[in-house]
């Protein structure tokens, strides 16, 4: 793939992989869809989950607890204010693995 200022589209990525592997574009799309399904199943709806794309990234779902409403000081205006409460939520963290970090050099 050539370097460009904007990110490649899904269609461009699928076409590039199909050309590089010699597989039909439909098969490459099916593999990507299967990978998406595996990630969805691993992260799941029940609590925390982890999925690793070997050599690239580690994807983890972390359950964050609810936070109560609280008083604090606005760092810009130095005036007291009330920060709103946040509900419990699931957050996705994506961490690069060593091989991916090496690609960025």
C-alpha cells in the first residue's frame, strides 16, 4: 500500500489483501467478517473479555464502575463546580504488541 494522508477504506484494504494473497475478494471479506465475529464473541456481553490478534494488538473489554456526582474545581476558571455522575459502562482498550510497535519505526 502506498503512503497517503488519509486512511484506506475497507474496500481498498480488501482489494489490497486479495491482490497480495491471490485469493478472491469475497474470500478475503469472509475472513475479515469471521475475525470480527471472533472478536465479538471473545469480548462478549458478560463482563470482561480479551482477544489477541497475534503479533498486532491485544483487545480487552474492561468493566468501569459507576461514579457518583461530585464537587470539584474547574482547572481553567478555578471556580467550584459539580461534575455529573457517570453510569457503569464497558470500555474497550486496544494495546499494541511488540511487533506492531516495531512496524512504526
